C-alpha cells in the first residue's frame, strides 16, 4: 500500500507558476505509474498528467504548460505548472498505481490550486 501526501498548492495570479509535489511512502518500490488528477468545482475528476516508465501523458488543456517529473526511486512526483489560467483552479490529487503484489490504486488527500486575479 502506498501513502501519498501532496504539497505546493496555493493562490496565484493568471500567468504565474506553481509547483506541486507528492511524496510517497509504503510500497514505493512497486509503484508502476504516478500522476496528477484534478477536480474543479462542479466538474468531474480528470487526469492532468501521468508518468510511467519514463513516458509522460498530458491532458490537452495543459500540454506545453505543465511538466510532470518523477525521481528514479519512485517515491516523489512533481507537477510544474506554468502559465496558469483561471480554469486550472481545482483540487489536485496525487495518484499512484502499484503492480506488485497486485494492482492497486492510491490517492492523496488533495491540494487546492486557485488561479485568480
């Protein structure tokens, strides 16, 4: 089982940057994939970015602005968020998938990002 703790959320103005971090503990060596989801008020949760075996995947709405990174120890994942827009406002959740001993999904408690003038 993996425990995830997010940090880095806050209030920023449009065009500014923010970096989210997620620290994993527990069965960290078995983490196969990590990523970030977000849920805006009144909307469904959506995938923002994910990284698996060095390959990355981004939502179309954040391509070119956000960058996900993961260290080789598989215990941390970051999301660099540049050129933030008001529509990026949401609670961001760290996610991890373990493939050993069985497939399991883990979620952090979330960190709030507010982009407003």
